[in-house]
């Protein structure tokens, strides 16, 4: 039986690249996004096992409800919480609205996704949280980016708790930094392509075991400090 993979933020960047790779490996992919994209629509026409589900804003009550309704009849082998945003706050020019926005999207929404879909996991299912090393306190060498750093640190904390709470169900949780990826989020200024990062992430997710549940990793396999 084919595995079902659910990916949030799947219309572009890493989410789209992972959707493509998982479908190429024969898995059924449910690509969730607020709005679809030309590349995602094109891929769905070429691939029978890609199911595009637009209109899903995981940072809203309506989005979580719509997601749960759209996926209610499937078991979930892999859930990839990839949707995220990056804003820029600096000391002296804090924007409280964007601080809160990043917490809603980057930290609270992934936890809500897992909570809403947990009954559809099966023993051996996997949850992948796409976070950032900018959420590492020990690794912070430059300061700034308050909302992004704080929200990703909160996501890391939530993911660690999930790894404990889902252990009895034999569901593993991976916590992954994708690298500095050439996506729209960073104005394509990264040092690794979305395709390359996605390939590494997919391999890590497929290799994830219960023994490594709750481990914070770089896409290159390096274990990162908290």
C-alpha cells in the first residue's frame, strides 16, 4: 500500500521540491497551501499521486478545520510541517504585529496541525518539523531577527514535547534545519538550492527512526545544538 505524505506550504520552495521528490518515489502526496502555484498545478497534471489542496492557511481556525476535513479519510505516514514565514525585527524598531504573526505561523500552526491529524497516524508514522538553526540559542552569533528566532525556538520546544508524547504510538518526530536555501523567503540569496535541500531532507525523513526522534539536525546530517 502506498504511503500518504502530507506537506504544508507545498506551493513553492522546499515544500514544492519535497512534494516532487516524494511523488517521484511513488508516494501519495497531499500538497497543502494557501494558494496553489503554476509549478504545483503543472506537476499535479503530470503526476497522478499528487493531490493539491489549496485554501489551507494553517495559522487560522478555518484553515485547520479545512485541512482536517480534506484529509479525514486517509491514514498519514508522513506529515511535513513546512509552512513558515520570515520577518525582520531589530532592537529599537520592534514590530509586535510581525512578532506575533511569526509565532502563529512558525510555532503554533505546526503544533495545531499535529494535534488535528494525530488520530490519523499509524505505528511507524513520522512527523517532520522544518525549523531553523536560527532557533538555536547556543548557535546565535549575530542577534536580531527576534520574531523568527523566538518562534523557531518555540517550534523546537514543541517538537521535542511531541517526540515524547507520540513515542507510545511509535510515531517519530524529526526536527530539521534545511540549510540556507535559495528561496523567495531570503530573496534567493542562499547557498543551497531548494531541490538539493529537499533531497537531503527527504532522505533524513525516510531514515528517521524512533531512536532519533526529537533530535535537531541540519539537512547535511549534523546534529545541531539547542
